[in-house]
C-alpha cells in the first residue's frame, strides 16, 4: 500500500496483509515505529512498537501503544476495507504516544 502522504511524520505503509477471518499483517510509520495488526475475538487489534527493535520479532516490552475496534463494518475479506480500518486504528493508537 502506498504511503498516506509525502511527509515522513505521517507516512503509513502496510508491508504485508492477509485477509479473512484470521486477518493479520504489519507495516511501519514514518517516524521509525513499526506496527502489526490481527483479528482477535471479533476485533481488529493494532500494536505499535518502538523504533529500532532489537530483533525481527518485537518483544512485549517493545510495544508502545495498542488500540482496537470491532469488526462490524469491516470486510475482512477485502484488503482495501481492511487496510482502511487498520489506518484508522493506527491513528488512534499513535495518538496515545
């Protein structure tokens, strides 16, 4: 998916997305933080991690923010719908910073 804007601070890129009832994926923000998302118990859950992770898989203590929302109006089988919802939830989680 293309960046949300040209500014590095507001850059939003989804690098990988898997659709369906067990949808998941990951991406990064312009400030160096990465994020992951997954569907769990009828909710879309987003976790944002600190910049410069210590390894390829984030550790629990590297999580700096999390947010979730229900799946009621999200088509988890459609990548565009899912990515739009992820973008919205990432914005909520990033504002917790």
